[in-house]
């Protein structure tokens, strides 16, 4: 029986070996697999080397640009005032402006006060004066009364003049009579 066990185990191992061989037939050999890995890693190493070279070039360019910006910044900072100097300047500007504005506001307040007092005086004075329509009515009444009075006086004078003219017509000589009289007197006087 040992022999049968041995044969059965050997058969099983042969069968397992055949299965492994069949599996191995579908797989690449160790040499093929190693060549594949070396090619893959080689391609990857070449790619990585190229990318690393490009990154180093970009870094160098970036470092050069950063250095240039640093130099430009240093040059620009030499021409600028410090933050403290700038703050002092702004505070002085605002202080001067605030003082000037305060003075102007005070002047406006004083002018407004004077204007308010002047307006109060005008309003007080206006309260004692008649309105324009009242004043016009007063003047029209006075002129109307005066015109009526003058018209009556003028008519009375005309009437008196007419009456005097009529009464003196008989006693006064006409202009022609008077000239003749004067000429006669002068003529008599010239003859003498």
C-alpha cells in the first residue's frame, strides 16, 4: 500500500506539475518579464529625467525673475518715503484741512447769525409799514381828492376870469383903439 500511496501522490504531483506548466505556458518567462520591467522603467526614467530637466530650467528662470523683482523692489523702495513719513504727511494734511474747515464753518455760522439778525430787523420794520396795495390806495385817494379840488379851483378861476372879462369889455378899449390912441399922442408930440 505504500506503493499505491506513493504512486497516487506522484500522480497528483505530476498532475500539479502539468497544471503549472500549462499556466506557465501563458506567462512570460522570467527573462521576458525582466526585460519588460527594464524597458518600462527605462522609459519612465527617461521621462522623469526630461521632466526634471524642464523643472530645473523653469525653476532657474523663476529664480532669475524673482531676483530681478527683488532688485526692482529695492530700487523702488529707495525712492519712496517710509510708512511713518507717509503717515505723518497724511496726518499733517488732514490736520491743516480740518483746521481750515473749522475756521470756514465758524465764519459761516457768524455770517448766518448776522443775516438772521438783519432779517429779524427787516421783518420788525416791515410790520410798521403799510402793504403796497394799501400805499397805492392811499396815494390814489390823495391824488383824486387833490385833482378834484384843483379842478374845482380852476373852474372857479375860469368863471371869475370870464366874468371879469365881460365886465371890463365895456370899460376897456380894444387893442386897436389903444394903438390908435398911442399913435395919436405920439403924433401930436412929434408935431410939437
